[in-house]
C-alpha cells in the first residue's frame, strides 16, 4: 500500500475525531493575547484547522469536521481489495469508471454524537471543490481552488469570510480526489453480494480497517458507487445521492468575496472590515466575557493588560473557557478587539479590567483618548462610558504594585 496515502488516511481520521472546534480555537487564541498591531498570528489556522478557528460556534465549525469525515469516507476506497477474482474485476470496473468522471456531487451525512449533520459536496476536476452546509437558517459554504492553492469559507448570515491556504487545511486527500480513483488492494475486501439501492440493482462491498468499517454499494449496471457508509468509534458518516459527470458551472466555485463582507485572511492575519468601528463594538465585545468568566472581565484584552507570565497563563485559561461562545458573540469579540487594536498610539489605550465584576460602576475596565480631545473615554464595570480628565484617571494596578 502507498505509505503516503496511508498517512493521509490517518491524518484525515484524526481530524474526524479531534478537530471539531479548530476554527473557534484559532479565533479565541487570536483575540486577547496573540494578536499584534502588525500581524495576528493567532488568526492563522491551527489545523488540525483547518480550519473549521477563528472562534466560530460548534454548529459552524462542524463543517470542518464534515470535510474531515468526507475524506475518511472517500479514502475507504484505498482499502477495497481483490481477493476473489470476480470481486476484483467488479471493483476494477468501478474504479475505471470513476477515473473517467470529471465531476462528482454527493450528500455527506454524519453524526459525531451531537446529532445528525449534513453537507452537499461538489467536485470539478482538476481544481475545484465546494461544500455547502445548512444549520438552522444559516448556510455555510467552503470553496477550494487548488490552482490558486486557497480556500474561502463564507458565512452569508453574518457576512463574514475566511481566506486561507488550502495546503494548511489538512484535507489533501479530499482536495486531490485521488483517494476515490486508485485501485489499492490489501486483501481486506469482502464481497457481500447483490442487493437493491433506491430501486437499482447494486453490488455490495465491505472493508474493515482497524476500528473502521466501510460499506460501498455500486450500481450493477454502471459500476459507479450509489452509496457509501463508514462506521467508527467516534461516529458514523455516509455518502448518498452520488452523481458523476453532472454539469457544474464554474460560477459555483467563484471565490470572489462580496464587498460588504468582513474578511479574515488567515495567511496574513489581516482583517478587512467594510464599516467604521465605534465604541459600541468595544462595549459589545467586553459584555461577552462575564458570561463565561464567572461574571468578570478578562485578565487581558486585545494583547493589553497586566504584563508578565502569570497574567498570560491566566489569560490562556480564560480563553479556553471562552471557546464556548457562539457565533454572534464571537463576532462581537472580533470587532471589539479590532476597535482597540486600530486605535492610534496617541490614544494612550489602557486595559485594566482584570477581575472587575460586571455591574461595578466604581471600577474602570479600559480607557483611551479620542483624537482631538483632551479628555479620555473610560469604560466602567457596568459598561457605562464617561469623559474623564487625565488627572482623574484611575491608577494602573500593576504600576502601583511596582512602587
């Protein structure tokens, strides 16, 4: 067997079981601690990461898990063997016809223990792949362009887009589609006989590999897969409605991002926001933290706050608690952090909100001086904002401790 393909399968299966919330983790890592004014390395995918990172909610990041599951299911073809001669010939014909196909579409359904999920997948050789997933009223689309070596993740409901390097997406098997078009035999295949699938005569094959079992039903007339199912300890996945050589317009794979979308470039760390950020975005972001930090504001925010390794360690623990934030709240965090990070140096931004409780109108959380004004805007624990003279600013706690 090809060692390279075997390695890809292991990687895909690991993504299937472990990478459910990578996109969220990347965003959370980017917000309070790892971001810098010039480049936010934390926004870069920590894939597993993919992306699914950036801090997205679990419903949205499951799209990343979906792609990993698709890989694992498709790679099952590598292990279809050829022990009985008749079975070997039948499978060779299936692979031959798949090799000739230039497009394929299918429905991928899976359950990792959090309820059933579904994505529609479209592949157009040699460069394009698209995954569409609907969650409630939200539609999430991922488009891969292997020629440009990029992918884009689109969230129309929140008008956000994530642009990344497909080589960092950990999905090379799905992207190249080699996994479903090569005849690798290791003798594990079992021919399960003839059956009927959706009213069509089909041949059934079954492959057991370690703790994973894949079943493939191929059309007896066309020698093309009709349905694929895979079982593993971490969940189940299936491909259905498989169609080959369907007409797919190239507009389906257009990676142009609408002008009114927020764009997070995970290759450069740049964030493009097509509207003006205001202190309202900052307040919305600050209001998120107490929901997950026992009613308190974080130790650090937007790479500012109490310095030192102990503070950074505490902040890291807080970020882990914050990964539970859903998508609307994650959007607030992004925009609020961007507001603070885009303030000019002359604004004298300061964050002092560590352990301040939400609702405490006596303690400051942060402040900055707007351009052209002599007074500072100070945010307090009750999220009120007041104009304060420089001489009346509260002391910075860690500077007082050093005296």
